[in-house]
């Protein structure tokens, strides 16, 4: 890791954000509480982490989801995971003003996981799912959604009774 | 230096595209199928073909299929109880198949392959759910071989003491696996359970190997104890029919199930398991068992677990039967037997050692005092070959020879020893003789003479190899015809052996009928001959009055499905009943007899 | 909304788009005023499917996530697992993987060229591009057994070794493609109609690149030498000598030219790989899939696809053999959504297929 990267980590530590050596080589994870999130992400954007690869959401199964903002800096060749744990009913602040792509990332996260975003006017617009299935598909990527039951109810099974054995 | 492709001369022209018209006069590259043939690559993944003769129905293909396209369907025309095979065959659903060929790569027998066909039309959608068979076997595309398969075809070898060290004394030949090797070997198991049918006790092999892999040894032993209470013994000296029928052994090395079992038993803590094995209630019924061999001990374990009160009468000083007094200590050390027997004694099984039924206590007393008697006395007498001069001094039966060594009594061996027989007992006798010769004379001169040739000798291949490493000479296809002089005697003592070459072992119908070349014979020098051709029973403790009432099949007492003889309350099992006569079959008999006794007594 | 506005659809089936997606256009006359992309026609719920299958079974379904270029999926999936479980890949396997990736790049570029011609109406070159791609698919059939979905790269290496005579075959196809490139130049890349339609249109400059997080040919056409193969040295690329191709203008014409120059770059890389390939094994067999429970951890791995950065995020929770979460990040997620809304404002409708093909918008990556 370069000099500037180490300074950045030290500065973040001084603000109370601890960095952990994360997955894969070259990736550092920052666990950020929801209240400090906008401050951290804007500071990172200023310091050169202006490339948002994607926003990943992971269902932690205890009424909370973890959002991972995958930011990268071309100058330092360093990747950071900014991780925020957010409850099902809580709303996250949007990063639309920093990256216009986030409009669509956040739409998909709401549709699949049910996390709302304040500041993004279209977050609740349906994006990928059709919305006209016989049983309602609500937040399908959560672990509590049973995809086998969905498939049996909507499409049924094909019976090969006449041809077996 | 920058590469050539980094520069591009940009141009714009209206005329140049018209030069494409020259393609009008060139041969088109289209292949007019089906009028012209297109060569399909030798690795193409088309429709499936299954060689039904080699398919074993293990179900590995249906386990790995990512789209659940393969179902194993029971085929009633196949036999139900063939070891190493299951009576089911795969059926493919091409509506789901994604042609990834993972099923081909995981197939242990290599019967499943993919062909180069990819065209199939039909008006009926049900036609695409079918069983692949031998059609298309000449048109194979993607095939598998063990190097590129998904299963691991090479076994983890076990460390064996070199022959110079081990023949000096009765030291244990192999310690089995250690932690790393056990993890690497148990990882290989495909959990297809094809081996389970082959085990006489039907142990849940795939399940306990999975527990061994995740280092949950107590759970592994708990699963083993459901079918086999002498798992430590079987983990060291079993005839391992499961390994012979392992699916991976068809094109690779079979899984070393026996060593894994032995390792798990060594690591498990039997004290933790004891609480679950103590009976929940006492039924108040008493059962007597004659013989503390594998069959008797196994029957005692299951009866005690059910709540019966069990007494075992054993004539020797230690429990274990043939496993303790027939198998040499360099193969099975005493502490392994002790660990298994201690568990039973702590459950409450009462083993009366040194009490011989027929001498110290009468058989009628047992039948009158106990609710049931289970005869598990085993085959204590060696079988005679029938050749002349068998009773001369210096001719031993292997059972007696090995038993005396195991009892710790003195045994003086000759300088030149001949062992007659080709089975495991002959190897045991020969190798014990080697060790005694090294201790008493300092050099080895043991020969094993048997009727069979190397391919058909019934002993384990490992035993034959290790015996030859230790200096035993094996002379196959030698025997003595009936009536000819076999054992040569001088001054009343054994001086040699005359052997005749075997021309054929079995007759046209496959029956045992050895034919000899009676004109050529070889004389071997020997001052000790050990006969290891078989064992027979000693029923002298059962009084004549009761023996007359018992129905017999040849010399065996006939038993029904509850293992009860024709005399009420008298049960029998183990070596004296079953045809295979190894430890695991005796243990399986013990368990089934315990269930039979429980059914009869409690009804 | 103005009374003069008309709503039109482009899609879901269009010869200019690589998949199925519907673009809703609000137009005044000829000029697009607002674009609303509608995706979801190819949603197959891969991320949820992968959570219910173990590691070996997943290998068969992941190529179907990106239809034009399936090998990048297998590659990144295998690299993620090798990173978490610390599996070593043999050297020969790395070279074979590099060759497969470069061949897939060439095939995908031809496909993209075909779609561009379909959108422009130059149907001759469209048939040529699909036909020449067929030769590369024949090579894949010889090597892997399948033409489009290869299922060849698994965690631990590759499934089979090169068949005998394969190197000679590859050299034949490469020579043929080099000869054909001359024809493509004359008929398509120097074609006045093509130049007229694309030169100076849909310019993407440094500001858009930074705001919309673009990668791939769009960035290289604007003059920045950013290539994931140089930034994250993976597979055999550290040993290969190649230069990143850049141009200066940043318009649609430059993007198409970059892709054409990269065909020659791929040919050069494949020749180097075949010359330097070491001997040895091609697969370190992974743990038996029935007993494989990877340790708890996560990984994010990246590969350079024809359109930009393609990444997989994988996470295991240490208790089950199935992945806990897999997230696929395709480059079309940036170019097919927000950038389109920004760039296509006040543009004539004829620029729409140019946009879709020059940026390589691939709807299967967005829907998964």
C-alpha cells in the first residue's frame, strides 16, 4: 500500500472508523455506522476514491442487511469496501449526488431486498421484476423468500407418470 | 517499442466497400447440412449414452446434476441384493439438461458418456424423458478417465514397518492412519453407499466417513455402534468386503474404509457414548451366551442395550474368541479388543471367563436357568487334510498353533517349517512361524504349500506380499492326492513333505475336485508341518439328548429367521452357521440373533 | 409532458442490441427528449439459484449470465473460490485460461461488430461477422466440447488438456482472421456511411468517464490507458508483452476502432501464449464437492471483458457448502442505464443503435 493510502487509513482511524484487512489482496474494509456514512463516503470521494464499482447488499438474516459500497481509486490502485449495516425498515442516505449510476443500483436493492433510500426519488420504481405474477413477489433476494414454493405455485411440475420405468 | 496494432490509419471512402463484390466469385463457406457432412469434434457434448453392463446404479450422476435432470428409477428386473450394485438406472430429462457433462466426469465406472449426436425431433414432449442405453456407444464424444474425473482416484497409502524390523518380533505391522492422512482419505468418499450392501452388517459407511472428515469422531463411532459393537477390531483386521465393492475401485484405488474406521475408534471417547448405550429399562429376562467371540459379544451388546440381563460363558482366560486367539498380535494388538470389550462390560454384560460349558457347568443347567441360550462357540477344531501320517509328532493344526502362541505359552518351532493352505490363516501361521524362527534360530525357512495358484489364493493380497517380503516361500499348485504319502516320517517324527503338482483345481461344473499329476512329485525337507486348510466345530458340550432333537443341515444346526434352532429357547449363530466365516459376518449374525431372541422372548 | 411528445419503443427484439431490453423513448419529432430503459426480460434469478447449489454444480449455470462472452463468468468464479480457499492453479492451466479468454474476446468482438452492422443496416458485414465468429466457435468446440457455453474453467484449473493438433488449428484460424481483417477494413471501417454515422457522435470525455465510472473501450477511446489486465495482473498476463491501445477522440467511431485494433492485440497475445505455454498438469483437483465447505470469507475478483470491468463478489459463511451471496457486476450496468439517459438527451433517434453497439450494452448482465 502506498504512502497516501496509509495516511488515509490513519486519518479515518482518527475519525473513529476502524479499517480491517478485508478479503482478497488489496482490499480494506471499513465498518461505518449509518449516521457517519455520508461523511465518510464524501471524504473518500474527495480523496480520490471516485470510482464506484457497485453496491452489494447481503441479507444477514437477523432483520438487518449489510450494504457494501465497492469504491476504487485509480491513482492508488487500491480498493475499499465501505460496509454499513442497516435494518429492514430503516432508510439509507443516497449517493446519487456523487454518482448518478446509484439511481439504478439503489432501485435494484430496494426491489430485491427492501431497503429504502432517502434522497432518491425513484428508488421504489420497479426495475427488473415484472410485477404480474399470481403470487406476489416481494423482496425475493431475502433469505426468507422461498423460491421453490414460488416456482411450484406459479408454474407447477411436469408429470412424467405415463413414461416412468 | 510499441506494437504494430497501436496505430491505425483512419480512412474514409465510398469506393472501397464496392470491392466486396469479389466475394461473389468465391466459394461460400456455408456447409449445406444435411447434404454435406460436418465433422463434429471428438469431445462434443451431445446426448447421453450409458453402458448398462458396467453401470452400477450408484446415483452419483443424479447427485451432482445442477438442474435435477437425472432421476434414478428402480428397475425391477435387476437383482436386489447384488453387492456393489444398486437395482436402479438413471433417466434423463432433456427439458432440464444443460449438457455440462459433470455427470460423465463424476461417474466412477465410466459407463456414462456423451455422444456426438445433437439432433432429435419429436412431436411428443414426453419422448425427451428417457433412459440412455447402449445405443450410440460407438459414437462417443465427451468421455471421462480417472485423471480428469471429479472424484479422486488415488488412495492415501498407509505406513508399514519394513520387513527386516517387523519379522524380528511380534510388533504391530502398521499403526494405520494419522490425522492428515485420515482427512485426505475420508475426503474421497462419494457417499454413494454402494458399499453398504456388500457389508454383512450393513453399516452406514457413507455417513460415518462424513463424520470422520469433519473430525466428529464420537458421532462417527455412534453411527458405527448401531450395527457393529466391535468397530475397533473390524477397523484393524476386517475382510473389508466394502472396500472390494467401492465404486471408485472400478477405475481407481478403493477407499481405505478399514483404516479410517480404526482411526476413528482410536480418537473417540467411549465414556461419552456410554450414557446413551445403558439400557433404559430392565426387562427382567436372562440370556446365556456360550462363547465370547465376535458373535457372542455382538449379541450380548444388543441384548444388553435392549434391557436383557446377559451372561457370557467363555472357556479361555480372555474374551475375544478367534479374534483374540486366532489372529496374531502383530495384526491385532490386545488393547484394541480390550477397548471394545470394556464398553460392553461397563454396560453391564457379565463375562464369566475360564468357565467351560460341558465341563464346569452343564448345558442343561443353562437351558433351565436362563430364558434363552445362544450358542456362539465358533469353530475350535482344525480340519484335517486326510493325507497319511497326519498324526505324527511335529504336525500341528494352525488353530492350535496360533492359539498356543496367543495364550503366551512356550512354543518351540522347527528349523524348516511347511505350512499347508492358501488362506489368511495359513499366512498368519507362516508369519508367526517366521517371527518365532527369528527369535529361536536367527534365520527364516518357512514355505507355504497350497493347491491354488497366485491368482486364486484366498488370502489377502497384502498378506501374501508382506509374507513374501518377510522371507516366506510360497509354492502354489502343489498338493497330495488321496491315498498317497504326503507327510514323510522318520523315527516317528516328521521329516518332510511330498507334494504332487496340481493339474486342475475344479472340474467342468466348477466343483472342487483337484486332479494331480501322480507321476511327478517333489520332496521337501521339514521338521514341522502346520495344516491350515479349514476349521470344524466341537459340539461335545451339547448333550446327545438335545443334539438328537436339533435339525441339521450337514453338520450345522438349522436355524430359522429368528436364529432359533428347532429346540425352543436354543439359538445359534456365528461361524457355526454362516457360510462366510469372517468376523464381520459373525458380528452381523450376533445382531440379528439378538433381535430374533428379543422377538421370541418378548412375544 | 408536451402534447407533441410521442412514446416509442426500441426492443425487446432488435438487430442492434445484444439481448432483450426495451428502451422507452419520448420524442419530439426526430429528437429524443427522454430515455427510460426497461430491463427484466432476461431475468433468470442467477444470484438466488447459486445460493442453493454447491460449488461444483454452480459451474454449469454461470456461463449463461453473459451471453456474448461466457468465459469471463467461469474465470472470475474460479478465481474467487481459489482466492478464498487458497488453491494453487498450475502454470499450464493459467496459460490455457488466458488463451480461452482472448479467444472469447475475439468472438465477442465479432458479435458486437455484427450487431453494429445490424443496427446500421450493413447486412453484408453482419453475415460476415457471424460467419467468421463461427470459426472461433469451432475452435472452442474442439477444445471444450461446446460451442457457446464452454463449462471448461473450474476452480483448480481447466477440465481437459489441449487436444493434439490444436496449436496448428489455432494458427490456421488466426491467419484466416488476419487476412479477413483487410476485407473488414475495406468494407466497413473505411466505409463512408459508417464514418459519417459515428464520427463525432456520442462523445464521452473525461468528465463523463469520472462521473459515470466507465471502463473498457470507452475510456481507452478517450485517451486513458486503463486496462484491467494491466492493473490487476491475473492469469498469465504478467508474462505476456502487450500494449494498451488508445485513441484520442472519444466518439463512437473511436470506440469501434479500438475494438477492431484489439482483435489484432488478441491475435498477438494468443500467439505469445501458444509459444510460451509450459508443460505440466492442467488441474489441481478440488476437494470432493460433497464435503467441500469453504472457510468463512469473501472475495471480489475482476476481469477485463470486451466492454469493461466485470466483477464477482462472493461470500461464504463457513457453515454450508453453498455460497452465501454472489453478486455479479457487469459493465453494462453503467453504460446501459444512467449514461444512456444523460447522453441521449437531444440526440436524433438514429444514434440509438450506435449507442447500444458502440458501448456494448449487454442486457443479460443487467438482469442476471
